């Protein structure tokens, strides 16, 4: 996507990234998950921005920005685990997730990591497979007392 930039997360990105997360789960996630699963995954409706910011600050979080609007975000911890990769539904299928993954892979290689791992949703799995990730096993995490479906995936670098 022309004009999109990827940069490091800042505290000012807390509200926009939380919105991207909630929108992605409730709109895009509803394509493959039940209403009950979507509600559990999205979490409580109230915004706890200090807790969200703290969670986004722990791993190296990056944001995709277009015209000063956060359109997606992802992260990478020191072991090569990607905990979050979410794109605003308004910008889906426009290369945002791929651009974020390009940056994650570059940073992982620079850090000397030999692999990336992720617990991928039903929605993310096809993109990751196209990018060389392999499913190691299917998971059934329980979030807010509701079982979801995800996949432990790995990509050697």
C-alpha cells in the first residue's frame, strides 16, 4: 500500500491499536469464529489503556500507519514469538499484514533469531502458510471460559 509506514509503537498508539484489535476481532474474526468466541476473544468492552499499553510495551510492538492513522500492528518478543498481528477491517487485504510481517522478519534476522513462532487464528493461518510458516499443531485455547481454535506455527529463518 503506497504511503504506508511501519514504525515502533509509542504510548500514543495505545488507543488506536486497541481499536484495531477490537475491530479486527469483532468484524474480521466474525467471519470464522462464533459470536460467543468473538465476544470472549475481544475481551471486556471497557478500555483499560494502561494495561493495554503495558502489554504492548513488553514485546517489541510495531504499527503500520497510513496518513497518520494506525491501520495495523504486530509484535515480536526476544524468543521470536509473534503474539499479535491485527489489521483494521477497513484496510484488510491491502498488504498491511504482509508489510508488518516483512518488518518482523527483518528485525528477527537482525536480532540473530533462527525462527519465528506464532499461535495463529483461523484467519491468519492461510497468510502465514503462504509466507513459509508451517503448522506444528492445532490448539484449543480457552479465553474467558470459551474454547477457540488456533494453530501453533513456526517459520525457520
